[in-house]
C-alpha cells in the first residue's frame, strides 16, 4: 500500500503512462482522458453526419457547376459556395438571395468545426494536421497566434481549419460568431465587387457553359470520378478522413479500461 503520510512527503512514484492526466496538476489546461465518456461518441456522430453531408454537397456542386451556373445559380450556391462559384453567379442573383444563401452556406460548417476543436482539443488539431498536409506544417504556428490574434484570424479567414483552431483555443462562442459573420459578409462583398467589375467576361463564360452544357457535364463527372479514385488510392480522401474521425478522436477503450476489476 502506498504511504499516505502527508508530513513526510515521500517522492512520488513514476507516472503510469496509461493513466489519465491529473486535471489539478497546475498545467496550462487539463487533457482529455483516453477513454471516451458516455456522450463522447454520440455527440461526435452529431458533428460527423452534417460534415459528411456538406462534403457530398460540395462535390456534387463541383460536378454540376457547368450545368447549374447558367440556369440555377442559387441551387449551385446552396451546394457549394467556393469563391470561384460565387464570382461566377453573383451577377445573376439579387443582393438578398446572394448574401442570404451564400452566408448561410459558408457559415453552416463553421460551428461544426468550432465544436470539434472545443470538445476534442489537441486530438482534433492533430487530426486536421494529418488531413490537410499543405496546412499541417503551419497549423501549430497558427494555434500559437490565437493567444494574441484570435479575432483577426477568424475575421480574415473563417475557414474550417481556423474555426477548428478557434474552438481548440477556447475562443468564446459569441466572439467567434461575431468575427466569423463579419468576415464572411466582408468576403462576400469583395466577391460581389469583383463580379460587377468583370460582368462582361463572366456573362460570356456563362453563355459558353450554357451552349456546351452536356459535354462539359460529362467531363466534370469524369474529372470528379478520377480525382476521387486518386484520393482514395493515396489515402487522403476528405470524406474518408471524416468517416474515420470517430476512430481517431474516440478510440475504443482497451480491455483493462472496460474491465478495471479483471
């Protein structure tokens, strides 16, 4: 039995590497236990389902851009609100439709990634580093910057990576939403200005897409299929990474954890 004397202050035994970190050790922030808590997997699934749906919608929007841009621009924005798509369709939409749908589509995924970072902290950051190889080398630096420039970062680049880092850094929900919304609206305004400045060439491009709709659709579908196959072969498919997110953030407890008395 370990010595329970407080006065003698015996040296502490070596830390058990399998034991959960002590949240009272005075460190900067307590780490999450390795074993999932009762609601962990359930709420992770609640994040994964809409994220997967949004990835599928974006892929469909990419494949149907040449078809939907000339005739159904609002539906295209609902599927995928990439900047190049917004530039392409902004002149076809009135201000209310453009700002309303684009703001909703751009921001719908942001709270999901914010909660992912808030709930799973460093594990979520590590997952994002592995998933986005081009950003992986800079994410740790961005994470350190959040201590001094959280609001400017969210305002300037309210993307999935920044939103996840904002949650992992413990940014306030209200502050995150205000900075995110403001940055999104400013970005949409800038795209609107660009679209108005290049209205004539954009109209010419839309006319070309309309005149060659079927061959462009076939080419887009073929390109999407080829890209998806290459991503699966390399093992860096965005959809596959999200589908296996529960294995990385909520691993199954080992036998000792499930049956501590055995």
